[in-house]
C-alpha cells in the first residue's frame, strides 16, 4: 500500500513505472515470484498454510532477496486448489500442500526443474501440461472484469496502478480542475445489474456556464457514460451565471 497521497497524474505515472520495473526484474534481479491463489475455494483447501510455508522456507534458505511470495485473487479451477503460479515461466501447480512447498523451492526455484507430479494433466493421456497458457481450461477463457486476477496482489494499490488503475478517473478529474471548475463532491455507487462496476457522481461548481459546457465537451469522449442530472443556480450569488451541476 502506498504511504503517499497521490495528488496528480504524474505521481500515478511514477508509481506505474516503478511497478513495471519491478516486474521486469523477475527472472533477472528477482529469481521468482510465487503467486498463491487466495480465492475462497483455495483458502478452503488450505492455501493460507501453503503461502505461510513458502514464506517460512524462503527465510530459512536465505532466498529473501531472490524470491517473492504473493497472494492473488482467484486463479480459476477451484476443484484443483490450492493452486500456485510460478511467475518467471508461468508454470501452473495444482493441489499443492504445505509438504509440497519444499520440493517446489528445492527443484523449481533453486534448480529450474518443474515438479511434474503437481502440474496439470491432460484429460485423455494424463500427460503433464506445465504452462498456464497451454491448459485448455484457461485457453477457452477471456477474462474481462477479472483480467488482473492472478496477475497482481489484490491488497496492493501500487500493483493496481501498475495495471493502469485510477488513470481514467485521474484524467477526468484533471480535465475538470484545468477547466476552472470546483468539484465540491465526488461519490461512487454500484451500477445496478453490473457486478463489480461503479459510476462516479460529481457535484460541480462554476462561475460561467461556458466553463461547464467546455469541460463536458472535453470529458465526454473519455468516459464510458456521461449524464447531466441538472444545472442549478448557486444561492445568494448576484451573478446569475454562477451555478452548479450534478453529473455522473
């Protein structure tokens, strides 16, 4: 979690660059990033203990600078849990127990050898499939809302920013600010009938209606949805052009 207050798009860009640089270092400066699924199904199967065992072994073997363990959102096949993804080469392990962690560390991490018994098996022949992208279960999917699941730590705001999180909102807010409009209130509400999707509702104050119209023209092309609920006069002000608007 960032310890800083994000005040402008430039700060978002800086955080994103740092995250992308860290990702590039996997396999170079950082030997391995072990992604342990922490979705509901895997937690029920014991993934919390698996994650803790990996973390303990890494300390015991002095691999703190070379290996990172990260909990992720649901990786997919709950019936195969706990599942683990080795980020350096995308090897996918299934039904991993705490006892298996030592073998993964000693074989995969330290020697670069895949632990065959824990890999996905092809239905017809039971032949091992190492890579996540080669598994038929995943090849049939195109994740949209959950596209970052298994890719980032859901508890890290920095990692979300590394995947362009908050950039669209920052662009809209910057456009409003640059247009000389005061944003007196900003709220988010879930969109009815759309899981995991939210809309932002803003109360804007302006001195000239032309200011408002100009900003609306600029933000309309960069928003998926734009609705003006109403424009009103700000009470007690002698200039009739001064007003406000409620927009989502």
